[in-house]
């Protein structure tokens, strides 16, 4: 059972002067100087909008880069997600708790109340950046990290929309940690995924990818039904000479789309949809292991009984603050129905996956 330790929701106070805020809003500057007050400490920061389609929403999400000599909670960067399209405001946090439960690396997340220039901007989710601090706080060895920032990060040689050959193997990725020479690791991974003969694939991919980690991630993405997570919204981290995959931005999950609309629980297949998953699951030993991982998750972790108390407790902790959120205060009735919506999704998604698990095992 996941921990019910939901701390008091802290207040974060962002301050940015008028001209700088205007330049951020009209897009003339990607980032502007600002300050953030948390508790009794004030930090100098660089403030930027984050996200792709979420930039069009009235409630903006932010990237915070700490420029003060003193880092914030040991970190130089974190994110404040508006969770605007998620009527529950908990799907991102719930997803990362779920990944943690199934033994996969995932960012830490905490809800906060954000004030912008003295006015309440609403409930936000503070997300840990996947960077050097992410590794240090977990006792992991240093290694290069790449963000999958757009749909070209599909583990293929072809662009997902045009189906033309990409100009660069690393297209769709942003190097977060590491040096230019580390790009060779990423290029090798993409090249080997797409060119290694099937009879050699299991041995070759095991050399450069932590397959157990990938299968756990795949099971998590499939259970939570994150469509975007197969083409972007993940990070790659190289531990020694093997790549590990880390989930990122999981608000469009647990039965709702990127626009907050309900999704058919059968919309995403049991084997996901990217080139790497297809090649890995074509190996009988890997497919058998994936089936075993998924079966155990469906029996023990992806159940209403496992999550009921956590979801209800987290939901209740946010409820008193929702009336102060200028973007969410008129959706209280929808918010109140969200735990039941998520419980129903778990049951229906689990039934779909159980049915298809038998077909997966018979291939």
C-alpha cells in the first residue's frame, strides 16, 4: 500500500516585475529574472514557461532555475505544473507514486499553493527535475541524461508523422546532463534498435539498455494509459553503459487525455506503440518477462484496493484549497467526482489488460 504521508501544502510566492512578466507573456524572452519566497527563504531565480500544448492554457506551468548561491532544497531546478487539464489535479503525482511502487525511477512531486505577485495563482504540482540532483538524492552514479522533448524521440529512424528518415539520430532529444561526446551513446542506442538483426537483438540490446527497467516502465506506461509517453515525456539516463528510462509529465493518464477528456480504457494496446517496445517484445524471453511483470502489477499494485485510501486522502487534502484557485474554483463538482472516475478506470483498464495478457503470452 502506498504511503499516506501527504504533508501540509506549502505556499510559494513568486515575484516578477511588470515589464519582465509582460516579456514572458508575449514571448519576447524565454526566461526572466524573478524571486521565489518559500517559508522564510527568498531565492533569486530565472522564470520560464514550460510545456508544449499546455502553454496555450490560461493557467501556465513554470520552470524555475535557481540562480542564488544557495540551492533550493539541494536543487538548482524544479518545475511548477499547473495541472490545468486534469480535473483531479492528482494524476501526475499518482502516476509517479505508481512508478515508484513498481520499482521504476520517477520524479518526486508535491502540491503547493502558488502566489504570483501577491495574487493566488492556484494549486500547482512541484516536480523534481531529472538532473544531477535527481541522481545524487538517490545515490545513483553520475551519467548523461537526455530529455525526450518531442515526438521524434520515438526510438525510430523515421519521423513519426512524415515517415521520412530523420536528419539526425538524436532528433527529438535534449541533453540535460553530460557532454557533447555523450551524444554517441544516444546515437548508438537508436542505431542498434533499428539495425540489429533479430537473432542478435536480445544480446545487443541488453548490452546498451537496462531491459528490466524498460519492461517495468512499459508496464507502468501501459497501465496508466499514457499515449504521449511512448514518443516523448520520458528521460534517458545512462548508468555506466546501459540506458534507463524515466517517466515524465503523466497528467494525461488514468482515463483522461491531454485535454482532460475521458479515454476509452481499451485505447492503448498492451504492448504500447513505439519501435523499441515492438522489437523487445518480439524476443520471446523478453515478452515472457514483460507478461510476468504486468501480471504481478495487475494482481498487487494496479488495483482499487491498493490505491483507494491514498487517492481519497490526497484528494481530500487538496479540496479545501480548490476554492482559492481562480482556474479551478468553478469545477468543484467535477473534482469531487474524480476519485470515483479513477477507480472505475482502474477496474476497466485492468480488465482490458488481463484479457490481452493471455493473448500476449500465446504469441
